[in-house]
RNA sequence: GGACCUGUGGUGCAGCUCGGAGUGCACGCCGGCCUGUCAAGCCGGAGGUCGCGGGUUCAAAUCCCGUCAGGUCCGCCA
C-alpha cells in the first residue's frame, strides 16, 4: 500500500454501510482509486455534454461539520475543507448508452439518488482544486433515484440572494444551501463548549418549567389557557429569573441552563420575536467580581474555540454614568476612541454665550465631540445632528475648523472668542480639518446625540477593528428612574437587584441617587446580557418595592415564591444571563438573528414555514373555555 | 402604537423622479446540438393579475389613497 498523500485530520466517524451508501461523497481521495463504492446524496449540479454527463453529488451535512477538530482549532468546524459545502461534493461521470445515463440526464437538481460505481483518477488537466475530492471522480455503473425534485423556488446550489420571505417559507431549502446549516453546526459547538466549560467550573445544569405563572413586571407574556381551570392561564417564562433564585435558596451552589425565554414584544434585527435563548447563570455566596470572573472565563473559552478574534480580558469596567457621558450610550463600542469630552468646567460660565454661561447654574453639562475631517461636511450633516439633539431636548451646536487654518465656520465661530475656540478645540482634541460638535443638556443624556454621531462616524470611517471583540462591563446602574408621566419612581432594571448600601441607602438617599449591583456586559456596541447581585433580604426588598409604589401585600401576591422563600434562609447570590443567539450573531458577524436560528419567525412573529399562529377549531376553543372577540374596526 | 424601505414571468434585479403597447438583464425551466465539464457551452422556446383594491387621466408598473406581505428603525423590551 502506498503512503497516503492525504491523511484525514481527525479520526473518521464510522459510516455503517447500508443499501444506500457505503462511503460519504466528500471522503473520496486518490487513495480510493479502483474501489467500487456506493454513494447517496443530492444532485448539486448537472453538466450534460450529450456524449458525456457529469453530476456533482452532495452529501448531507455530516459529522465533519460539527465535531471539534482533533487539534482544537477553530477551523475544525468552519474551515474551507472540513464540513464546507465543497468538501461534501464528488463528481460522477456517466457515459452514453447505459441505463444510468438515460435516468441521470432526465434528473433535475436537488433530486436524491443512490449510485454505484468505480472511483477513477481524473486526467491531470481536469483535476478540480476547488473540491476536496477534486483528484477523483466516480464512473457510474448503476443508479437508483430515491426521490425526484420539482423545479426549485430558488437556487439551492448557487450563492445567489433569495428573498427573505422565500427563505423563511422554504427554510429547509435555505438550510440545504450550506452557509446556514454550517452555522447551526457551529452553534452546536458553542453550546457544547459552554456546557463542558460550565460543568467543569461547578455549575449544575437544571431545567426549569416552561409552563409557569405570569409575572407582573417586564415584557408582555405569552399566555397558555388552562383546560382544567376555566379563566386561568399559564405563562411562558420571560426568563427563569425566579426559578434560578429559588435554586439558590434550595442550596445549589452554582446553576446554569441554556434557557428558552419568551417575550411578546416587537422584534429588531438583534431581538428575535417570540423566543430566544440565554446562557442563564446564578451563583450562591457570590459577589459581582465572582460573576465577572466566571463570565470572562466562559467567553474566553467560547471565543478561542470558535473564532480567531481577539477579546482582551479582563474586560474594562465603566460606570453607567461614565459610559453615558463618554460615549453617549450604555452600550458603547470601545474598539475606537472618539470619546465625548466634558467641557462644562472649561467653557460653562466663562463665555458670553448664554447657552454655555448658564449651563452650570441649571445643572446642565456642556459636552463636545471632535469629528475627524468633518470641517468640510455639508450643512445638512450638521443640521441633522442638531435636529436629532433637539428631538431629545438638547441644544446642539458646532464649530468647523478648516484644514488650512483659515476662517472658522459654524454657529459657534461667531459667538466665541478666538481664545475660547482654541480652548474648546483643544478640550475636544480637535485639529484643523475637524469639526467640534457640542451639546448642552441634563448630564445623563447630554452626550446622547454626540454618541449617535460617534457610532455613525465609527462605521463610516471604519474605525472599529473587525477582528476585535471589545467586551466591557457597564456597572453601577441606577436602581430607580423617574416616571415622567406619574412623577413616581420605577425600577430602572431588575427589581430584584441589591441596592448598593443596602437598606440604609434606600432610607437615606434620594431614590434617583441609589445605584444597584446591576451590570451589563457589552461587546462592540451590542448589549449581550444583564445581571445583578440579587436582593435576598425581605426587608430591603420590601423597602425597594415601596419606593416603586408596591405595597408589601402586592409584593407578596405578585412574587409569592420568592417572598416566602426568602423567609427561610436565602444565601446571598448573584448571576447573569448572556443572550446565546446574540452572542453567536456577534461571533459570526451576522447582521440579524434569523441567520443564526434554524427556524426563525418573521419580524411580525409569524411562522411562514409552519403557518403559525393560526385559528383553531370551535371545539378546541370551547374545551379551553375561550371565546374570540375580534378587534374593533376603527 | 408610529416612521421609513421593498414588492415587476419560477428566482434575483433594472424600468417608476419625467405616465404613452409587459420593455430589458442575469439565472432557472422545456426542446435541440454537443466526449472533459466542474455555476459547462451554443441554438431555439415557453412562462406576467407589474402584491391586492380604489382613485386621477384619453392613457398607470410609473402619480394619489387604502390594504396585504417582507425588512429596518422609534416606542416597547423589569
């Protein structure tokens, strides 16, 4: 036996021979020349020369696509060779006069067949380097058509665009095209890596109910009517939040679950309608730092197994208020600088310009952003900025610094002295050729319009390194926020978070000044997760809910399980729940969640493939004690 | 709840601003030719409620109103 010129990189997964096949198409190599083989698969392409017929036969997506490589390299699941479309194809050749020729020449693409034949070497000039099997082909001796395909709604083999509606309606064909299913294989690798890692860190995987009670806080619930109890409903969980806290009370040290979450809310590109998955974690006797360490370890394991991107750790921590001030958002993309400068102290009260002069007295901040090379932008660009600021109740203005140092332009150039202009430019870090945008408004939101410009510039100027995953922690979220309509206080995030300073902080401070042990993990401008050190003390919980206008009785009624459980020795605990779909979308550079989900809903929460939701029979309704009341026509 | 973009043979698009015969491109499909292609090639052909309804007009794919579908965003998402 000659030395194998093309050894497999991983131990082959066995393929027990049966009546359909004894080899995978993509496994054939020069070493197989002379073998009699039986293959099965889809007709990927047909090239009929009349006197000679070529067929590309394609395997189903096999273990090569989703088993980790022996060397642990990311390419194991994603590289061009293993698992890739072109690694699953072999060329069949068929000569005229045979029965097989007659059958095959009539067969349409994506039909399914089983063929028998002999592996032959290709003439050197016809070797195809694009195929893993390109050195050989199979000379067909017999063929059995297993199913024949109709004319396709869109091409399966070709890398062409298909409309979103067609892709969703014929999802199985879209999946068969390759990239999607290869992504699913990689997603399976992600969950495998996460499970293995978390188990090794002492996390116990526990499944929690999908049929549970409606919770009064948060998003709209999906409800399930009860047959046994007329007029009563289960709800699908928006997250296993209360269950995981109950598991802490149950004495479990560390819990995790790849948890389905259901929220009846409007969708976005990065927010799927209906349902999504979280890597849900909770730890007993844990601090914020403990949670951060575990998440950084988990993400580091996931990132190194799935991509070549850099993810610097430990992740920088930004206070919520600072993130808002410096980046104008609570989910900053920190892959590039372009930070907003606070120039209140430098300009406020020191110029003749009332907008700036009066700011400190009103408690307003003056913020500035240098837009690189923007001095020559059209008036409309500056107007769009000041318009978006005005919409937020913020005064926006600007200054243009021509590259040649000639006369400055923009509203501020006429109202500030040369010295003040120099102060502003230097504080913002602007040079000739740049423009300085300014905003004046209440500190929490004063930078928001500048943050929007910063994001747009980052994209436009290509400032963000696409090979970088810049994770960061946003910490110290406010516990409460003012409800503009009622004037009362609402929980700004999770009502079960522990206020920093505990009960004393709730008693002493203005509710607007109380910060919680509440944190987000953000990456490249995308919010991946929220988490918190939980409030496990009934008296603190009672006080927090009182500030938000909940009576003790109402808390007890709304959250009976936690309320009661916390009377019997709850340990301090903390957790987080990174969004699995969104994390994977980020790792894969996908523009929306449909690209990382096998069977996604359309934007309006309709399932175009299965036809859900759909009416049910009157009998079904009657059994559930339900009556449909059509919406009133306007 | 709101705003915007898109909808044209089976597929992807152009045509729409400035109304004038269903006009065009690429792919697919059907038929013919073809022994080394690999997204085969060449020749021929079929295939249309221009999403749907209404309006303006001598005349609407094109302009206006409504509606449906897909997408993006705002609100919403403790």
